[in-house]
C-alpha cells in the first residue's frame, strides 16, 4: 500500500459540489486506489493528545462518530458512518509504536471518529464496510517526531492497511476570507515550499519545517500539518511523493494532497 495525505475539507464538503476536493475524494476508488484495503488507519488533525499517541477503533462494532462542529443545519447531525472498528490494527499500531519507543501508547475505547476522519471517508468509501481505526497527533512534539512515528508504522503497508493523513498544508482558520480575492503571499509561499520540498525529495527540510518563514502564520497549531509527516514516514526511506490534487477554499486553506510511494 502507498500512503496518502489528503486535504479533508470542511463539514459541508459532504453536500457542497462547489468545493473542488469533493470530486477528488469521491473518485478515490476509481482514480486513485482501486484495490480495497483490509483496514484503514487514519490520522486526523482533529485529534490532538499533546504528547502521548492514542488509538481508537478497538472494538469490531461500528465506530461511533463525533459531531465535533457547531452551527450547521440539523441534517449534518443526522449523518452516519458506521464503519466497523479495527481492533487488530489498533493493537498492531500500539505494538509497533511501543516497540519503537513511542509508548506507552494509550487506548481510547470510547472515542468515535472525528469529522477529519469520517467526513472524507464517507466520500471515499461511502459503503462504510472497511474497518477503521484512528491515531492521534501530538502537538507538543515536532514534525520530525511525527515522521519517525510514521516510520515505525511502515510494516502496516505490507499487511494491507491503508494509512491516510488527513489535514491541510495551510490552515490558519482565523484568517479565512472570500474566494474572490488573491491568496495571501504568506499562504501561497508556504504551500509552494512544501510542494517543492516534497516533490524533490527534500524530506530533511520537510521534517524541520518549523524553521520555515510563515510556519506560525499558517499553523497556529500544527495539528493539521503533522498527519502529513506520519504518512510520509510510513512510506519508508526514499519514498517518492506525487501531488494528486490541489485547490483552495476560504482564501487561505490549501487542499494539496499527496501520494507517497515506497522506494523499490
């Protein structure tokens, strides 16, 4: 399995056909990954456990989902995504990370999938028939930490597990603006830098991205960026990055999405 980083989009991407990433996610099984994974491990920018990795999806019963958003019409709070949990994958994640020195990894048996996980998966795999578990990010740690954490998860790829990082390359939610004005330079420059670094294999730079001009402006918290580092690390040393999709909404939110293919 290749690994992936996707721009997950806002809640309304479920119904709003004007959001470009929607059609990209809907075409996932036809255009991107026709083979069906045994299970999905998703890392969402909406689950931050600060300094200790945590997994959910520890039961085979359908995952609960979190309506971790406010101010939407009632329709959105009636949506369901009853994908089964993936307890064997969750335990394997725990085992791999504990062995690699990232433990003790915690288990959260009560937590459902947040909207950074179930919203894109509902578009990508609408049948909700593939087992899913979720892994948290730790914003008190560094980009390099998350890359190394991802590296520890690389064996999952050979076990039929699809690893998806779900977030955004740029994500200053407070700076959102109308669509009809130019994208600010601090956002486009940061997005361009990441594209250039990834496509040219400058992963050491990617893993020290906290030093880049504009980092703090684009990520008041790095929760939406670190899923990229986990997905990249999980692809293994020498992996090749390709851009699969690119678009913007709200003037400052990049949907740059990448595929990471392991070196042969």
